[in-house]
């Protein structure tokens, strides 16, 4: 079965330090991978995606993610965290078994807290 | 400004009283979808639509209806709401016919059914 796992419910990091939010996946075939962020009382916002090509993907707000096929991971990273990065982060993969449905399989989210 | 709008943002209702949550996008997107977000369960798809008059069930369609009479609108209808439909609902849209385009989300509708 296809799935996405975010092994950490919460990540705490000091402002200015690098951050990593982990994501692993299990899909058949080549994955389409996405990261979204949800700020309090807001809808989800797209951060970045990996479809094909360079394994290091750069996205919005200084975030990047590295696709690692051998480890089936797509960890989100940022070199220097900001307090304003505190939010809920979701990893998602397209459900390749859903036919024409653009449905994504979602992780349960990781709450990132950046401490001043 | 490109956006997905939802109304209402907050709604408290009682069991059995029909309600509609509206969703509208101004990006001419073909694909639209409804999700519910619940603690510990993440986002689950309720219904989706590939284009006007083309809708289909997602993972948790029971108790919900949708329609897609116009490309920009995709209302979610609860004919007889029940307390287990208390949740945070999101509408989303994306363009194109491939599966590699990001989805744009509305701000969410927090529904409480008493």
C-alpha cells in the first residue's frame, strides 16, 4: 500500500539553526512528492515539489528538500530557521493508484516550533 | 489575486439541518477537491472533480454531496449533518491534466455539528 510517514510529531529548533523535517514514502513507481505548510488558522500553502530531475529541490521561503530514492525519503530543510517558520508541515505523495484523481496521500504533519 | 475562497469560515449547526459550504477559485483550474482535516487522521479527501459535471468520490464521501455546474465553483453539501462531521474542511484546486501540479487551498471552514 502506498503511504507517507512523518516520523516526528514535533520538531523544536532554535532561531538561526538549521532545521530538518523528515518524510519517508512508499509508492509504486516514480513518486511525485510535495511539501505544504499550514500556518495557524490558514489553509495549506505549497512549498515545493519533486517530480523528476535534480534531487535537491528549492522552494518558497528558503526551504529545500532532498529526494533520496534509495532511502525513500524527501526531507525538508532550511539552513537558518526563523521564528516565523513555526507552523505545521505536511509531506504528500501523489497516489499513483488513483487513476485520474489528483489525490495526494498525506502525512500526518509535523509541528515545527522555532524558538527565539 | 489568485485564490480559493470558502464560505463560511466558521459554522455551528445542529444535527440534521442541511448546510452548504461554498468554494470558488479564480484560476480557471479544472481539478477541484474537498478534504477534511481531523486530529490524528490528517487530511482525507471527500470528493473531487475533474471538470464541469465530472465528480467522483474520494476516501470518505459518506454523508456528503457535491456539484460542479460551473468551473469555478465546487460546493460541499451536507444534507443531514451529524456530530461525526464536525471537522475542519478545505477546498483545493489545481490546473492541468497531469498529476504534478500543486494544489491551491482555501482558508478552511471549521464546522461544528451539535
